[in-house]
C-alpha cells in the first residue's frame, strides 16, 4: 500500500516536468519565429527604379508655335486726289478684277486745274507765234543792214543794233519754248490728278475693309488716304512667331502644318518659304537706353524675342480668314523604325557627344553604357548605337521605401 502511493507521486511529478518542458520548447520556437518574422519584415525593400525598354518606333522632332493668318497679298487702295468721295461702287465681300472702278472723288477741282493749265499753254503758244514773227522781222532787218553796210548806205551802229535785236528776239523765242514745255508738264500733272479721282482696283481680289464712306472729304497731303482694302484670299500666309531659342533650328523648306481654333481636327500643311532675319519688333524706334520700343527686348530684359517664319497654304473655299490664330507645328526631322528610349534616361554627355545610360540587368544589376544619340525631341531619343532592342534602361531614381514594405 505504501509502495503504491510512492509510485503515484512519481508519475505525477514526471507529468508535470514533461508539461513544463513542452511549454518551454514551444516558447523557444515562438521566440525564434518572432525574431525571424521581425527581421524579415523590417529589412529594407530592394529599390524599384523607374524603367523603360528600348523599342522601335517612329520619332518626330518639331517646334510648336502660334501664328496669325494673313492674306497672301493685300493692298491698301487709296487716292492722291483731294476732294469729296462722290461714289463708292463696291461693298464688303465683293470680288473685283484689276482695273474695275471702285470709287470716284468729285473731280471739279481737278478739272478746273486741267483747264487752267490748258489755257496757260494756249497763251504761251500765242506769245510764241508773236515772238516768231518778230524774230523773222529782226532777221530781215539784220540782213538788210548787212547788205547796206557794203555800199556805205548805213552805219556800223545800225548794223550792230539790228544784230542785237535779232539775238534778243531769238532768246525770247527760246524762253517761250521752255515755258511751253513747262506748261505741257503742268497739263500732264493736272490730267494725272484728274485721273486720280477715279479709283480702280490694282489687282484681282476681295474687298475686305472699307475705311471711307460716300460724302466724306479726303485730303491727300503728306499721307495718302486709304479708301478700302483689297486682299487675295485664294491662299493665306501663316506668320508664325518662333522664339529665339527655337529659331536656330528653323529654316526655309521645312514642312509645317497648323490647325485653327474652330476646327482643331483639320490640319493644313505647307512648307516654310522664309524666316525673317530680324525680330518682329525690329522696325520700332530705338530708345535712348538702347532698347527697342514697345514690345522690344534688350539683353538682360524680361521681354521675349520672336522671329517670323512664313509659309503659304491654299484656301480655295475661303474658309480660312484673315486674323485667325493658328497653332503651328514646324517639323525639324523624323526617323522611321528608330531604336528609341525616353530622353529622361540620358545622362552626362561626354566630349565626344555620347551620353551615359544605366541599364538594369535581369538580376537587378546596373550596368552603365555609352550611347550615341540621333534625333531627340526631348520625350524620346533615337539611339544610333550602344544599346540593343529590349534592354531595360533606368529613367528615374527610386523613392525610398518605408520600413516593413515589401
């Protein structure tokens, strides 16, 4: 009976010891698992670079600018005659041909000037006929005195007087001839002034503006008054404002296109015919400080400088109108099926013109390569050599990852 109790007590102690050992082992395992768990999730994540693959595509480089539509040819039709606008034969939008009568100035003043000049000429011609008769008489008298001096029938003095009279009459006739020439010039001037009262079209075109109305008096003094404006609208000129930063890349012959605000889906194409050598405000007066006038720019100034690039576009339906704003694209170049990468991947240009590019390998290893660049539109750059299609290039640095992020 005593032996049996001792055996029971021994079994109970053994079970308690085994339970404690089991809990200790479980605790150690949990601590180890927690340690590795915390270590794993607190480790910094590997960097995630911004990347792109070298791929084949079509590249275009262009200059974007704003322009204004103008008539390919426009004329201010004025008059050199002074007077009241008697009649205006056209209205806005009329199509006219060269030589068509557009307007007429009251010709009363000019007709009177012409009649006065003609009367002055008639008076001079009458004087010339009288002077011519006197000259003939003086010649006869001189010849008579000359014949008589040989027979001692007259004196030397009489002969000299006859000679002087002949020279005087001859000079008077020459003076009248000069005055007649001048009178003829005055008649031509008066006739021209009379012709100026009839204002005709200098070219084929459309009446796009009327500045003077019937009944108004125009005064042609130092400035020729403008009656109306004619424009040829079968084609338009796009006057494009190109910044000084872009103008060095722009030249005649480059393809250009534009859209208008009312129809942004339709593109009108042409080719640059000229780039003006001076900025658009070059004709403005220069101030005492050396800068130009309104809209000008000087070194160190804040005003932008623009140069006008011009190209023409057909306008057969007259859809394009004078003064419209054009969103212009001037194509500097293109490359078909070019191996290209984002321009952001290019770094550190060397003296030989090659750029540094970082290539990300399949195991995350970064390799630096030198590449030769062709066309670059600042979005995509053509790679001429140094890279293969499909290689992954780094375009941006990774953002620091937060602790515990995987």
